[in-house]
């Protein structure tokens, strides 16, 4: 039986001498033409190796950034192609899928052009499998198809959290917007024993509790929703102290002055809460150390600014130190863990940000559904 009803590499017909279209997510961070973190490229290597060892010719395809359907040299896959050639010689990489409007529109004509000349399709693009785009959902309608090793492993780990976590299960959410994460908050409250909330989104909750948020990020139209969650007895723990920047200060630029203060849960007018305070950092760290399962998504503060990195760093250290099974969901929190040199002490760092949240929320993704529909037992 294939994993989660989705065919895996072993379910493919013999691929000796065949041309395989490999959809990967090589949407890596690039600065000044240099890849700053090649995790997503390295993560596809087990699948590439398996395909090559079984005699296939591998042609990879990825999106890179958001060029909105037009060719744009800034978003050319050149640097990715160069790195891939070092890591996996012999693998060709097609140009950015999003240079064609047919990719995001899931245009059948674009799918037809994409699969031309291929015998088999493999999806290893976990980070993009929440997008019902042409290269994700189209090829399984035309070719024998399977999930690659990375996609299968991500699904196994994240659905495992959803379905049978060891308890206590502590989830930690940060990031700026409550509105983006309401559904995932609901989903996590359904499976986790406690949800710790930091980052910019905590101020909307603190306002719902009647506290003053000053000039901090706050989504006023979400305050009622947050209040309803708290009044309903949701197992949410909010910060008990805040690190804030005073009037005149600039985020990311300590040189421009502006006083930094440790506050309680009330932020005065003109002040901006930009990190959880030391008391909260210690409390959150304790919760993570006492847990048996931890899921973390989203920084606790503006960690790019050294004045507001302590909360995120303390949490990352606790997640690394915890005996729990620890999962960090993509994007900024994965970058933080890497920057603090703690990546190898986390059990699973997801290559997907939005995809990992959507999988926890829905228990499925469009890319998985497409593979499932393609597969028929012999
Ligand atoms: C990501 O980096 O989150 C994935 O590669 C998906 O990219 P997208 O958010 O531009 O669709
Ligand atoms: Mg551990």
C-alpha cells in the first residue's frame, strides 16, 4: 500500500532508460546572485540519487520567486542550476516555471507542453504542493507519477504530528499576522495540549485581553476573534512581558537611537513591542523542555535586529535542547535555527512554510491529491 494513499518511488513502473520530470522546490534564498541556504536543493538529492541509480534521466523543474508569468532575469534559475550541477551532476534544470502564466493558472496547454517527451513524473516539491499550479497537479493526469523521498517524508512527519503526537504536545506560533494563521491556530488547538503565541501576532491577542499595545502590530478587525478564542477557554499561552522600542527608534537600525525597554504586557503610546520579554522567553523555554512533541513556526520577534533577537534565540535553544520530538516549520523560523547554528539539533526542519501549515490544517494538499488520483493499483 502506498504511503497515505500516495504512490511512492517503488510504485513506479521500471524507469531504466526513461525520462523523468522531477518537480522540485528549489525556491532558495539568493542574495547578489549567491544562494545563501541550499537546504531545498540538498533535500532533493535522495530522490535524484534513487532515480539515477535506477537508470533514469532526470530533468528537474522549479519555480523561483514570483515573476508573475513573465521572463525576468532577476528570477532566472542560473544560480540554482550551477549549485545543482555541483550537487547532482547530470541533472538538467528547466527555466523558471513561473516565467509562463500557464503555471500559476494551471493551464492545460502548459501542462501538455511540460510533460512532452517525458515518461514519468515525480513530485518532490513539498514546499509548493499546497499550490494547485500546473506543474504540481497537471502531470499526474498524463504520466505514471509518484511522490519523491522528501515529499513522502515531510508528509509522514507532519501528519504524524496531526494524528498521533506524543504528549504533552506544545506548539509555538509567531510571525506577524493573526489573520494568516487563524485556521492553523484552530487546527493546532485541536491537536496540541498548549499553544504558545509570540511574534507580532501576540499583540492582537493582548489587546483582546484589554491590554494597551501602543504602536505595536495589531489587527483591529481580528480582536473579536481572538477574544472569542480566549473566552472559550482555548489552551493559548500569551507573553507576560515584552521588549519594546521607544519613539524615534527604527527597526533594524540600532544607530538611529530609540530607547529599548523591558515592559510588562502593556505597551505605552508611541512604543512598539518587537520581541517577547526575558520572562516569557524563560516560560516558553520551560514549556518546550517539558514537552514530548514540539512544533514551532514563526519567530518570536524581529530577530534580524540584534536588539530583538533574544526571544527567538532563547526559544530556538530550548527547541534544540528539548528531548521532545521537535519540528520546525519552514521559512523564517528555519532561517533563525540555521543562523543560530542549531539546525542539526532539530529532529525535522520542514522545507515548506505555507505547505507545512496547510498540511497540519487540512491533513492534505493539492499536490498529494493529484498523485493519489493518478495512481491505480495493478
Ligand atoms: C515557498 O517558498 O514558500 C514555496 O516555494 C512556495 O512559494 P510561493 O509562496 O511563492 O508559492
Ligand atoms: Mg529532540
